C-alpha cells in the first residue's frame, strides 16, 4: 500500500453531485478528501451530470420556510418519509443553493412555475434527446472538481470500490481495484455516494420487483448499487419500499436515441388514458407521471402499452412540459398514430377495435359525469382528465423509464449509515440516491434528486468534520445562503428597486418641460400636448421597467418573488 493512501481524512465513493459536494465541503473544513470514481475522463458519466439541473423540493422553492417544506414533504409522501430526514433537507436545501453559487454555479428561472425557479444555467436546450455537455449540471461538476483539487483534495478516476473494510464494527477504509491492481485504502471516515441501483438487474428485480428488461434506462446507466451492496454486507439497514424516479417514454427509445431522456410523455398519458394490447385501461393515470411509470413497471409485461389521447390534449397538455412532446417527439422520429375514429386508431395500434371503442366510450362518459372513481380501474383526479373525442384521435406506444431508485441505505439526519438496530455504523456515511427514507411511498412521491444528493453531501461532510474535531460554525450569511447575483450590477439593481417611481417622476418632469416650451407659442394647447407626451412616456418607461424585471427574474432567480 502506498504511504500516501494513509493521508486522507475521508474517502468518498462516487463523483456525482453528492460526492463532490461532500468532498469540497470537507476540504473547506480542513479535511483532506479522496474521491474514488469508477468513470474515466473529465466528463465521466453520472446522473447528476446528465440531469435537467432543476434544484427543488417537491417542485417547491427551497427558500420557503423549513416548517412549510416539512409539511409539503409529509403531505407528498403520505407521512412515510423519515421525519428527521425531512427536517434535515428542509433546513439545508436553500443553503445548498447558496453554497453552489459561491462555487460558481449560475442559476436561472426556467419558467414561471415555482418548482423551476432554480435551474442550473445554462439550461438544457428545447430539443429531444441527450443534451448535457456544457449545460448547468455539467459545468457545476467540472467547477467542483477544480475547487476540490485547488483545496488539496484528490479525484481518483477509473477506480472501482469493491468492499468496505470493517474492523471491530467500524468502517476504516475501502478495498479498490484500479488498473487491475487491488489494494486497501484506509481512512477514519467513508462516505458512500455512488448513486442508486437502477442499472443492476439483480438488485432491481429483488427490491423493485419488476422485470429489469421491461424498464428503459433513461439515466447515465452507472448506478449498479455497489455502495448499497457493500453497506448491506457491512450490516447496514435498507429502507423499505420499491419505488423509483422515472418518466413515461415513447417506446421508440429502445431503438431511437433521439427520443430519450426527453421528451417524456407523462403529460399526454396522465391527461388521457393508458391501454395495453387488449385495448383496455390497465392503470390509474391520474396521480403523476412518476407514479404512472412505477405502475407500468410493476406489470408482468410491458410489450404493448399505449398512451391514448386526442388533438385537444396534444395541443394542450402535450405542449406544457419543460421539453414538450408536442412538437419535439415527432420531430425526433417518435411514433405517433392518428385516426379519425377509435376503430381506425385501434387498427393502427394493433389492438381489438371493439374493446378500444368501448373503453373510450366508458372513459369519456366518466369524464363528463365526474364518475372517474367508479370506473373498473378507478381514476384519480390529481391530474385533470380530458375526454378523448376531438379528431384526430391519437396514440403513442410507451414504456416506463427509470432514472434512479428512491430506496436504499438507511441513514440518520447526519447522513450516518444505520445498522439493523438503527444505530450508526461508526465511520460510515451515505448521501444521494444510494440512500432512502425521503422519497417514494404509495404515490411514488418525487422530492428531488439533486437537492437530496447535494444537501446530504453537505451534511455528511460537516458531520465528519465535527467528529474529526474540526471546529466550525455557520455564519448568518451561510445559513441564509442567498448570494444575490444582482449585487454585481448596481445600475440594474437600482432600476429594479426604484424603476417605477423614477418612471412617474421622469414622465411628470418631461410633461412639465414640454408645457413650458410650448406655452408661449401655443397657449392652452400646450396642456393636452404635454399630458399626452407625459402619458406616452409613462407607459413606455413602466413597460421597460417591467420587461427588465421579468428578464432579471428569469436570469437571476435569487430576486425576491
């Protein structure tokens, strides 16, 4: 073993947002971290890098009051999330955003919805297919790597961690394989941050319960559950549940790389209905797209599944997603079937015509009468259902797509790994998608992958620093954590703050000047001329101020709403 292997205060398994956040924060607190990443190259793949870059808590602003966020998470998860983890996330999420800003991450508001306020910039382009290089999450990871190295930490690529080293009940290091060589790396603290187990056939079928081949891998396909497996071998407990975060995709994703990971077709499937090869509804479509993906995955087979809708849904909900199916799916070569009648549509789908006609008739009647809960398969109404009757009638072959698993290693509020008796395993921590306890439940509640990973990365590093005897405290600015980008632009800041009164005063002064200039020449006519110019000037200036505020709100989401 190389002598340098003994010099690291903390070993971190995985170089995604959870691992790099933990590493950089640990370095800030006076520790020397070593990040062990199985990928290679400066753009080594992981879900963080390929994500959409939205930092949210259940599609709510992390800057809401922590108590309010706790209630939101509890409501979304039907109270199944661990209260201590809910509290920790609610108290740390906003601080993560400020911390990332301090490390060079730029944010913008992708659209007016609250959940899209904090998008790592630049955002993913409005086009189908993979689009992550040079986007916000990619730039964030690259900057964190630079900060890690500059602070004395190390990122070691092409290194696979194969086992945890446990001595007398304490984790004292890991065993790794690098370039065919096996060795032991020792450290008093280890943080597991290698993602979920979505890409492991054995773990997926054991814990999710669905057929591995029935679910399309829409993420980076690097999450093989190594951290989970090693932790379980070391005596760690696993949270209960079988849910994952994912979306409904056009099934052409299996042979067309242009239609995944976006656009998803959640909005179409949840606004309309989902049928299988028999032409009949098979699932409750009305809770969420994530829940629908889970329910479809749980079926014995997903060989023939269709989202059925009409032109009204296609031109309505079909256009509302961040990267919408209409028109991007068709442009990318995705299959979209159209017909003027249900029977004709059934023929194009290859399903029994009489069955589809009957299913559509019963469904439309339930929408009209408000009796969706009385259908043979009751339909929830969390997502609005639309009648499917406006030509063209349409269908898309679909499949469930998985991004990451929601359950995993059981941890406490300090990100310490817990054993079967729910006591911390000394020296062992975990953060990100390798952990569970926050998301899932019967409705497959999605709280947010990036915020969960980054927040518990911070928490794990700070707990390690505390146990290592490093004294630190969070300043009020760090607790508030909102670094205002607009402070770098004093003129813009002044315009936003005082633009409206400036517009009124300037307009009045202009009107007065015009009146004084024309009064001696035009007499009483100077008054209406001055008033008209005053009003025109006021409207123009107020419009400019509003436009500046709107643009600034999108480009600098750290402004007060």
